[in-house]
C-alpha cells in the first residue's frame, strides 16, 4: 500500500514541476496629441487594436501576460516589461520594450505576450509596426502605414491613403475612401469597397477584390485572383493561379501563367493572356485580345472585335460584332455569328465558320473547312486546306467569281456555273450568276462542295 502512495506522490510532483505559472499586468496611460501630428507604434509579441475618436489625445491600454516555470520569475519579468509613450515634435511614439534574458540562469523558459488597445484622434496619421501578432485598425480618417509579420491585418472603415505590408498572415481591407497599397506574402488578401486605386502584391495566397472605385493593379504568384465590380482599369499579373474578373467598367489586362483566365461583363477592352490554362470571355463592350499556349479559348457576345492566338488548344468564339482574327496550332477553330471579317488559321484539326458577315479567309492543313456566309450581298471567300473536305455555303442570290482546285478529290456545286477554260472534275474556273466577289477554294486530298445558302 505504501508503494502505491509513494508512486502517486511522485506523479503529482512531476505534474507540478511541469506546470507553468502565468502573471498578468495591466497598463493604462493617456497623453495629448495636438492637431497636425501623428501616432507611431512599435510593438511585437502580441496583437494591436486601434480605434479612433474626435479628442486630441492617445489612450493606451495594455494587457501584459508573462509565464515561466516559477511564479516569481514570471512576475519579475512582467514588472520589467516597459510600454513607453514619448511626445516628440512630430507626435506621439508608443513603444514596447522587453528585458534581455540571459542565456544561462535567470529567467529561462520565460514567455510574454502583450495586447495593445489604442484610441487615437481619427484625423492623425498613423505608422504602426508589429511582429508576431494580429493588427486591427478601425475608422482612421488620415493616411496610414501598417507593417506587420506573422499575424493577420484588418483595416476597416478608413479614409486617406493607406499602405499595408504583411507576411505570414491574411490582409483584409474593408471600406476605405482613398488609395490602398498592399504588399503581402504567405497569406490571402481581401479588399472590399475601396473608393481609391488599389495596388496589391501577393505571394502564396489568394486575392479577392470587390467594389473598387478607381482601378486595380494586382501582382500575384501562386494564388487565385478574383475581381468583382471595378470602376477604373484593371491590370493583373499572376502565375500558378486562376484569374477571374467580373463587372469591370473599363479596360482589363491579364498576364497569367499556368492558370485559367475568365473575364465577364467588361465595359472596355479585354487583353487576356496565359499559358497552360483556358481563356474565357463573355459580354465585352470593346475589343478582345486572347493569347494562350496550350490553352483553349472560348468567348461570346463581344461588341468590338476579337484577336485570338493559341497552340494545342481549341478556339470557340460566338457573337462578335466586329472582325475575328484567330490563329491556332494543332487545334480546332469554331467561329459563329461574326459581324465583320473572319480570318482563321490552324493545322491538324477542322475549322468551322458559321454566319459570317464579312469576308472569310481560312488557312488550314490536315483538317476540314466549313464556311457559311450571311444572306445578302456577296463577301469574298478564300478557303485552303489539305487532307480534309471543304464545304462553302454562300447566298443563293449573290454572284461570285469561282476558282476551285483539288487533287485526289472531286468538286461539286449546287449552283449552275458559267465555266471558262478546260472542264475538269478537280479544277474549275467560272461564275455564279453575273459574278462579283471572289470564291477561292484550294484543297489537296479532299472534296470541295459549293452549297446554296439563304
């Protein structure tokens, strides 16, 4: 029985020896901050919360927590922690200072954290530097500079120009009437309802922006970028992350690598570029330029014109009021309801042009070509391919000057042709009706069909 009691005592002693003692100390102080001067805060090892008021003074409340193996060590260390408030010619400086702990002996295994709560004039500029803790700033109506690491930064309901630098923590900006610059790494960035320009740089984290009033610039790496409702121009560069833009009131430029690009409801031009990711666009009021490598390109409803270039990815574009100029390598092209001129070039897949309102030019190799013009007056058509059939549909009431040639295939026409020169099944020259626009069809190893449209 005695052996069991001794073992219980030993276990209790071991548990007591491992337990840490914590001491709490509070600090409060208020100093005047005259108009036209600013507040500077230098802190570490704890969070900082800043609120504002109309009074011309700075109030600080601090909660200091120290822990150690022994209560006397924690208490002694806590008593030697200093929070200094200095009045200078430029304003007030709040600084936390920690005692040095000797390597051997003294306060070994001592830890400390300080939570700072500050109330400052809303019209005073703020400079805040912190490490290893979260930062929150609310209702600041003056310029601010916030530099933090290893903690989240939240800026809420501000005015004036703001700059936020952070690492290893998220950044949130919600409502600011002024320009905002954010430089972040290893954390997400969220910005909402910013009336001024937004300039954001982020690495290894997603970026989300909504309701920006004066333009957006984003430089991102290894993170997704989402932008909704921007009044000014939007410029985005990214790598290893998708980019999505919706509701842009001006021009949009995206330079991406290894990620998708999507733009919808753009009131200006859209310049979209990526590699190893799809490109999509819809409802763009002006011209679209889309370039990709190993990327598919799809789009619809464009009031301007479309220029698209890709390799190893298909192109499907519909509903363009202006011209469409498309180059694809080793991929299919489909263009529908194009109001202006059409140019399409590819190899090793088919090309389909449906309901083109302007001249059509197709250069293909090793793929079929199908082209249909809109009813009305004639439009020049030039189609070329090898190792695939050609089907050209032109208005039944229009006149054309026809030149068609193939090898290892036949030529068939639904129109009555007035021929000139030698008559052959693989080459013809002549006219549809009185003639007019050129219809040039050149093939190798495939048939050619000339069909009647409406």
